C-alpha cells in the first residue's frame, strides 16, 4: 500500500502530544496501532517502522513520550549525550503521567476518522515496550507487541522504582506478544524467566519470541541492527495484528 504521513499535535494540558501518523493512502478505515518509541522519541528508524506498518493496512500513530519535559519536535540523538538525556527524561516522568498520556492517546486514536471502531492495538520498543505492556491493561486494546521491553521484569519505569506492571498482567484482556534478543543485557535470561512465570500465572493469552540478537536489534541505524531478526519479528507482529484486530478473531 502507498502511505501518507503527517504530524498531529494532540491537545493536552500543559503541552500538546506531538504524534507522527502514517496511514494507507487508499480510502477506508483501518485498525489503529499506537506505537511507542524508545528513549530517543521520534527518530528516523521509528518513523520508517510506522510507515512500513501502515503499508500493511494499519493507521500507525507514534507519540512523543516526553511531551511533559521536551518541546514538541524534539528528537534525541543516538549518541552518549542523547542516551543520557533520554534516560534523564524517563527518570523525570512518573508512571501516572505515562499512563494518563496513554489513555489520552488511545482515546484520540479511537476517534481518528481513518481508524475502524473498536480495532486498536499497541506496539513499543525498549522503554516503549514497557509502556506498550501497560497500555495492554486498557480494556479497548485488543493486541499488544512488546519489543525488548525494559523494566518489565524488575518493575523499573520512569520515576517509579517498581511500577508493579507484572502484578497487573491479569488485567490484560487482549493478546500479547513479547519479543526479545537473547543477547540483550537489559533483559537477561533471568529477567525473561521472571516475565514468563508471571505471564503463565496470569492466565492471559501470550507468546514469547526469542532471536539471537542484541538490544534494539530492530533499529536500522548502528551496529546492533539485525535485518533478518527484524523482518522475522515484524512478520509475527503483523500476523498477530491481522488475526486479532484486522480479521477480528478472538
């Protein structure tokens, strides 16, 4: 599919939530996917991911996750200073604020004229993988994909030392896909085992996929990019979204 793109400023108290939106150019309504970035916000790799996803028949909307701290349009560089800045922005944001912005974003997406009613999914990377996991608590989210979500196994998110995300897994009503690289130091074997035990106990519908790759292996800039693992994981994500949201199976 050919895709159109735009930036939209979602009006919210304090500062708008700038959001990149990629959608099929063909008329009609499509499932909406709320797409969470890593700590660097709306970088070129994340925008390319959204465009690619939209080409499969989805409205992909990616918000700036630090809208309460950074001015609209802030893209954090992939360097040491940028990493420090992104981590500091994360540490300066409460989980309550992340959750509130999630709900506001999902409300906006569900009302988008190109989004089919009741067809909402979420995907996220790194810290965005954790934010996506928490978005799955929302009752209208039908499918969620978490790419190498950090802090899920130990609870660390933003200002909160323990956001209790795993303890709330029973609230997930949709289907969940967890994606990890086996050489990821941020989510080691023990961390993945902790997540798996909690999800098994929760009784939710989920699947875990492992690839022989490093953290951020889907980022198509830098030495950790793994094209094969990226393509395989992308295909599994699209398969889930089509099965649960686009086709409407339960």
